[in-house]
C-alpha cells in the first residue's frame, strides 16, 4: 500500500474510520530514529537549539500531591527559568490539572506563558462522556488556553473508531478558541500501525496537536513513535493543507534527546514547524537539564544541582 | 600436536558507575614493561566527557552511600580488602612489571593496600564518636557536632606507589561516606585498573568508586572547575597540577587538599567531612 495515497484517501471523509491502516516500516523507522540520535550539536547551534527547546516546553506538573503553592512555584520557573544573564526565554505553557487552572492563570497573568490543562478524565479517559465534556468546559471556563485531552483507548482498542472520532469532535467543540491537543497514549496502543491510525483519526477529527503520552504509562515519548506521528502530520498537511502540531510528552529528561527531536521535526516537517506554535515538549525535569546545559554553554563549566531550583 | 594457544591479552578500559566503558573519545595509550620497554597493554585515555560521566555516576551513588549505616560501609570496605588479597598474584605481577620493583616489594605493596583498607574500614563506625562532639553552651540547648561527608571528591593518585598510593588517597575519603572519581597514575595506570576489578567484584555499590586513566593534565582543570565536584584530594605531588588546582578553585571555593598518600593517618578523614553543629532546644 502506498502510504501517501492511503492517507489522502483517508482524509476525504473520516477515512481512518474505515479501519484502513497506513503501513509503518518498523525497521526503517527505528534506524532513522537512531540516526537522529547520532548527531551532535555544538556551540552556537546547541545554544540556539536549547533556547528553542525551552520556548517550546509545556512545563508540566501532574501529581496527586499538587498544591496551589507547587503550581505557583512551577509558574515562577516557567516565566523565569534562569537568571537574566543566561538570556533564556520563558517556556510556552504550564500544564496542570483542571482544578489548578485558575491558580496557574493568576500566577501567569500578563506573562505570555499559556495555561494548558489536561482534561477528559486524565489520565485514563475511562469516564462517562458527559463528565469528560464537563471537565473540558470547566477548564476552558477557568481560563485554560490549551486543552490536553486523552482519547478513549478502551474504545480505540475495541475497534470503535467512529466513537473515538466523534468524542474528539465533541471535545473540539467544547474547546472553543482553546487549542486542542489529543493524547494518544502510544504506550498503550501496541504497535506503530495503531499509533499511525490513531494519529490520522485525531487529525481528521480536528486536533490542533497530537501528543504521545500522559506521562503515566511507560513507554512514554520515544523518537520512533514521534516519527510515526510526524509522518501522519506531514501527510495530513499534504492532503488538506492544514498544519497540525506535535507534542512528545513523558520520559523526556535530557537536552540531548530534546535536540534529537528538534532535528527529527526539521527533517520530517521542515522549519515551519520549529516554533512553539507547532511543536511542544511535555516535560517536568527536562527544563532542569536544559538550563544546566545552557549554563554550561554560558559559563564554560560543568554545573551542579546545588545551584539550580528544584524541578 | 595441537596449535599453540593464542594468549588473551587484556585491554584495560575505564571504571565508571560499576561498568568498564571504553574512553568516550576512543583514544588509547600504551603501557610498557618498565625494564624491557616491551608492549604490555593498551589502556583507555579518558577525556573531560568521561570525567563528567564519572562525576554523574559518583553523584547518583553518593546519597545512598552516605546514608548507609557506618558499620555497613566498614564491612564493604573490608570486603574490598578481601578482594584485593585474593588478587595478590595478578596485582603484584602488574605492579612489578609496570613499575620495575621486585616481586617481593610488589607483593608487600598489595598486602599494604589490603591492610590500609582494613584500617579505614575499622574507622567507619568510629568517625562521629572520635571527631564529633557534644558542646558546652551557655543557653538551654543540647548542642552537638557531627561530621558529614563532603560529597563527590576527585582524587589524583600518585605515580609511585601505583596501587598503594591510590588506595591510600581514596580510603579515608570513602569511609566517611563520600564517593570518589580517581584519576590514576599517568605513568603506571594498569595497577589502578586491577584495583578497579577488585572493587567491581566487592560489594561497593556502582558509582561509589570511579577510576579514570589517561593524562592527568587533560583533566585537572575540569576537576577544579566542575561545580559538582565538592573537593579535590591531590596526591600526585606534581607542582603543575597543584598550581592548576589552586587557580581553578579560586572561582568556586571548593576544598583542595594536597596529601602524601603513602601515610596512614585517621585524621586524613577530616579533610573530606563537613562539621554540622546542631542547636537543639531543651527545657528543664
């Protein structure tokens, strides 16, 4: 099967619903992902890459133990990741649970940092549809600029593609002007083929972003799975002219990995996607490592956790 | 007649985080027989990236090593001494071929290594009793002082004695709960890697001892500037390294100690501990 033709056909009218799948060459994919990780960015390119990575970050705190105080601290770090002399930009957004959206909104007021909220019964999505939609409505009402929804994996794996498609569409409506990121939870989908199918489905249902994971399931974001999703975004763009964003999330800890993702995006989708509008990292500890590396670039000495704020 | 067997020669690598990785740069140096100049083995030439990795390994091992019961740290060091004793023959052979000392002198050096570790193993549960104190104060406080480990300590081992110098520099640092990154002798590094094999098979947790071989001069500057190295013990007795270290730590004020690693002195433990004093309110 020709992948391009298949996805073009698919986008005609809810094509993924037919169960048509785009074949994924697993061996080639993993080899390509490995190749991206062998590159090493140095000096000025590394510094620019790291700054870009910070500006694309959705600084995330999604713990049962989150308090308004913790969210306030995360927001402070989001707005000022490092001392001014390091010339480090603010992150793109802070991602919290719906009940903490108003706190984050207040802390980030006027900063340009957006508020993202997980919704639709995060992280499982195993709640009645009415509750999930209410979850979205309240998060948006409290001031969330972006909604990270989880798809109903149970329905997807049971083959109820129409239902998943319709649910994403309903959430899309409830989001209004808010940006909708659809979490596929690729660690639970089982195969690259399913990831591709879920990506196509989410894109056709109106997702602004597709996102790998909740961060609560292992494996979370990996480069091969991200490449599959980037491929879906590229094909969707070619077929419909509509751009969509990508957000790998969960398990991202090192600057080195982050730079490999940026290279992958540039090589798969092109420079137009290398902005916070079209690419995000969902992470909590990644910011710490990136700030270490920026400090290393600036000061020329290896850094210590003793001199950085806690993640 | 069966063909003569091809001997399997050892290529020594680095010892980082309990593993034996090749040098990140892929560079190797050659060790030779001290007397004949004949080729003995290749060994890894560490770069500052290997040093960085070793410091990361030492850092991640440090908290658990410091939190281990002092008696357990003592037992583990004793166990390392047992491993060295068991490798008497191979260690002595390496020492005598690489440094040119007699077989008897080499054996005596290995025995001294084991004895030195046993000596410091015995210190483990006595450090806070001997160096700590309960202090008389004028207010109603229970006031006491306890020694705590400094953290990650970088060690420059001397050329001679190549094994005892390393053990002598490292033992007083380890016993207090510090983790170490050792740069072995430039001239005679093979004994250090034999010791690494002994450490790897003892019960020392991965990352507590990390050993790099190569050219010290490439690494000393980074040792001084790396903010995650809390102290440096320099037993190399090299004036150039001493100057580099003194200048390098001027910006970050980390501790640097210059030491003759052949001596056995319990008070060397004090170089890499921090005294914590606690004022605990009491009411009568």
